[in-house]
């Protein structure tokens, strides 16, 4: 399926974070590995972790840790990850430029992520997203997580936006499901663990190699 050459300019954008705006994979995989090994789960396959990212932390942990240990694993992760979370952090090409352009075009924006909320906001401030996107909602900020429609509706309320005219930008099938559950189109980029072909197969309305291409498609 060919890449969509142009896209309508949205009234609002809901952004995923990991794999979409940033690449924090090295630190994330290292933190999972440290926790899983410390709990006797062996040495996890980094690729299995990478392909699982985008959903709740418990979903990834459950691939290696039994149900009885999941709460403890989550606590250990939330201690370990902040210690190393900026190591190797990459802001993906075109991300800050697209965010700034959307801000100048008076497009409402919010970050909607399954990353722990406090961590996500620290990252957003560290790399400069928060200058243009003050609303950043993550795991533990509400009782919901992606792809639950209640979370998406909550975030839309925070930026005074409706589903009509809003799009989601993400990199995974979880983002696509999140968008579609709320009646939003999902425009994807293949900078995470999934190719454009996989993203189209999962139902993305458009898929691009990177945010530079997506910015051009918006005409920004």
C-alpha cells in the first residue's frame, strides 16, 4: 500500500511518546532486564521486550514474570528506570519541529502514553516538548491505560477537543487500537518496532517512515 501523500490538517493531535517522539529503548530494555534477572526470570530476549512495548508495563513483565510477582516487578522497575532513563535518550528526527509547527498553527496537542506519568513528564520537560505540549497523561495518572477509550476521552477533555478533527500519532498497533476505540484516525510512523506494512495491516490510516515525512504530509 503506498504512502499517503497528503493529510488533512487536524484540529488536535494526541501523541504517543516512546517510539514516536523519542527512542528510549536502550534504557527501557536495560531496566526490564535488570528487574527480570533480579527476580529469577533469566536473561530476557531484548527483541521480545522491544516488540511488546506500547502496552502497559504489566503486559511486558507478564512475558517473563508470573502473576504473583508482577506488583513487585513493577515497583522495582519504577525504582530502576529513573536511575538510567536519560542514558542514550534520542529525540526522533522531526518530532520537535512538528510539535512546534502544530503549536504555531493553533493545533491543540497532548501526550497520551502508557509510560509512567511522572516519568513521561520528566522526559517531556527534559527534551523540550512541554514548552508546546503542557498536557502529558501517562500510566497511574488515571484508572485507565491505552487502548481504553475512557483514557482517550479524558485526555480530549483536558485539551477541550472533540474526537471529530482529532488524530492520534503513534508507532504501534496499541496506538491504532487506542485511536479507533475513540473514533480517531491514527497516523503512524515506523520508528518503533513495527514497519509501515505492519502498521497498515493493523489498520493505520497512514504510515510513514518518520516524522519528517508526516510533517510534509500535513503541509506544515
